[in-house]
């Protein structure tokens, strides 16, 4: 046989022999078992890939092995062990790629409007801005107060466990300059799939009210669900037993 004929036979033979997957020699535990060391796949994702590949290539079982920090491929068939393992490994390799970056989390901005409700007679001074007019109109129709006044606006970029503390304006109470302090907390906030509904598992707004020689906390604590654009009246806080005025918290939100 001349060299040209031998070369043609070799080329033809190479075209029908399956290409062996690129596996480290030490990872071939036996003709029917091998280890695949992922480059990018982490355990949870690797197990998902293993279930899928195992369902496609029925004779090959795949499981994650923490000892080797990789996937163990086993061919349960006595036929074409290496070829079936090669197919399974090639399919696993297709999914062993960097995961796309996670989409940015929606940013929640909450606005707390603190409205002083006057319980005494007369015509209280002050007003509310146009964007709160509809809320105050409903409050006037349902509550026995002589007037309402916006005394403070608090804006919070909400995340789990965020807490703000500050002093309330002295004008809230009209108690001759006695200082009040507030705190507001948000726990386990989330945005629904519609991108406009915000839920907070634990919300708390508290005011430190002077009591005797110290202070006591008066608070509103509740889970809440609020829609973007909605203005929700959460409740009232009694600031003084000597006054008929109350402080209402009106909450609104924006999702960015």
C-alpha cells in the first residue's frame, strides 16, 4: 500500500470516530464513569443542568458530588459507554457558561406626610398642598376635626431594615417648644410583578412623646400594601393627653 492510499484510509477513519470530550485523564474514573469539573456552574445551577441532561440522554445519570466539587457522570448501559458519556459531557459544557447579570432591583421611595388634625374650635392656620387635597377632603368628611395642616414630609429610600430618626417640628404640638422625636422603620419590603405594588411586612412609625420626666413611644405598627400613586392614611398618633389635636400619617410610594 502506497503512502497516498494509507493517508486516505486514515482520513476516512478519523471522520467516523467520535470526538472525545476534553476531559482530564485523571477524571476518567472508568470507561463508564467520569468527573466533570464546572468552570462557571455553581451547585444549584449544576444540579438543574444535571437533571435536564439526564432526562435527554437516558442511559447517563449525573449527580453533584461535593467531595470533588463537580458532576459525576455514569453510563448505566453496557453499550457505547464512552460515546454516551461524551454526548452528556458536551451537553453539560453548553450550559457551563457565565450567568447573565441579575436585573437591577427596583428602588422604592416612600413619602410620609405628617398631617396635624386640630380638634379644638376655631379656624386653624395652615393648609395642605394640592396633592393631598383629596385625602384631606375624605378625612374631613369622616373625622370630627376642625382643620388639617401639613407639618412635615419625610422621604425614605426603602430597603430592608432601614430606620430613620429625627425631631418633629415644634409646630406640631404648639406645646410651648416641647421637643418630640420620631422614628420610622421598614422591614422586608418587596415589589410585585406588576412593578407598581409595594408590600412591607413590618412597618413602624413611632413618636417619643413627653411623659412626666421622660418620654414614651406612641406608634403605628402594621404590615402594609400600597400601590404607586395611592395615598394611604395609616392612622393617628395622640401627642398629648392635654390636647385634642392628633397627628396622622399619610403614606405614598414611587417605584423606580
